[in-house]
């Protein structure tokens, strides 16, 4: 990588997804940070329950499940294993993992590995901590109140201000990220809006869900949220390929870009509605069935982590319903089943 000044979007794109980039590494995201998928199997069980519910709403026994930013296939593996216990034992599932890295060894053969999402699918499209890694330009307000692109030197992360923000980026800031005076910063979320709109458009009918740490227009952070992660620790963001580069998602802007039928709520609210609760089991169970009590207590602890205030429970869940234009389930032109559970 040439050590020249670049905009953050270009620099981060190369650092994360270029040859030898962070997301090309064999260990994958799980080697550096812990998502809800890695925190507990209860998360995959909840997604399995949501998949069954989506199939019921579509009135079909054959449904698609697309995992955007699939890592090493952990979520799909968990969902396929959890389906029988969530009422989906007879559901035929075509499972697609969308990921730039190579298919990992030993992955369930029912999972189709792809670099791009399939089009025309009917079912559930799920993006857990995916939009935050769609790289964005970064802007900073100078002493005269002009919002300028932030340039970065890839080798050490040193920054300087570049040209004034213009065009579609300037319009996005005007609509979605109010200025907060000299020195304030913003991640320009337009690329994420466009990426999400394209993802939603791949569904012919069903539900699209994006889960991420996020903020809304009324509470944008004045200094932005760009940061780095390496080996489970937050580090200074340097676009040299050695760390993850991430920032919170303006989910309200993504919702507007995705079209009608959008709803934003917290992970705490979404998972509780899907049956994940951090409530402790009754003490009476400890005496009547000690083993069951221990299992229930462990599950309650995992559920508490997934729904915790100030932690994973504060993540935003953007859900986008895609009804079929005719109001009826379209015929399925595919005769083969790529996955099943």
C-alpha cells in the first residue's frame, strides 16, 4: 500500500477488503471481536424463530435465509441446528452465506457460499454487524464552519483536512447529521444507505433485518464514532490492514433509503419479543430439578448479556418488510433445494 494521503473511505476499503486486508485473514471476525452470534446460541435460536415466523407469513414451507457478512458461517450453522426446536423441523431452507473471504473448511454443506447476495429470494435476509463495516467518508468542520473531508495516511493513521464536502455527501450531511461547530466530525452514511437499499431490493418477498450499534439524527455524536478493534480490544483506527475499522450506523437514514415498511427498535426489545429473556428461573426448580435449574440459570445469564443496557441490548434492529407486489406468494422458479433443516 502506497503511503499517500487518502480519504477515509478509500483507505478503509483497501485496509479491510483489499489483498491481504483485515477481512481476508483466516481467523475472521471472531478472532478479533465478539458479536451476539458468538456470545450465545440463543441469538441463533431467535433468528431461527424469526425465520419460521417469516415462512408462516409468506405461507410457504420452503424459504430462503441470507446471512450478509457471514464471517465463517457461525450464524447460519446455529440457525440450521436450532430450527427443529423452534418449530421449523419440516421447513426447507435455502441457506446463503454472503462473505468476501473464502469458504471455511467443514462448513455445513447445505450452506451456499457467495460473494454477492442472491436476487429474487423469498424469506429472511439478516445482516448482523454488517453495515458498520461498509466504509464511509469522514468529515470534520474547520474553524470557519466548513465541513471538509478528512484525509488519512495509511501507515500511521495521521489525519489532515482535505476539500470541502460536496455533492451527494453534502446533501446527506444536511439531511441526516446536523453540524455541531468547529472540530465536530461525522461519518457520511450515504454508502451504507445505498448498500442497504440494494440488499433489500434482492428480496422478492419477506423480511430484511440489519443489526448494529447505531444512532439517530437527534443524538448524533459530535466527534463521530470511528474506531479500530484488534484481538478483542479497541485500538486507534489505522488503515494499514492490522485492525478492524468501524463506526456506528445511522440506521434511521438506512431505513429511509430502504423504502416503506421499516421499523427500528433495540435488540433488547426485538429479542424479548422473540422469546429471549434474562429472567432467572424460579428457585423452586433448584429443588425439584437441579440440573434443569443450572441449565436455565446459564441460559438466563446468556440472555442477560444479549439484552443488557449499555451493551448488546442497545444495538439497533432495523426491520424492513418486503411484500410481494401482487400481494400473493410468487411461484418459485427453482426446483432444487440448496439447503434444508
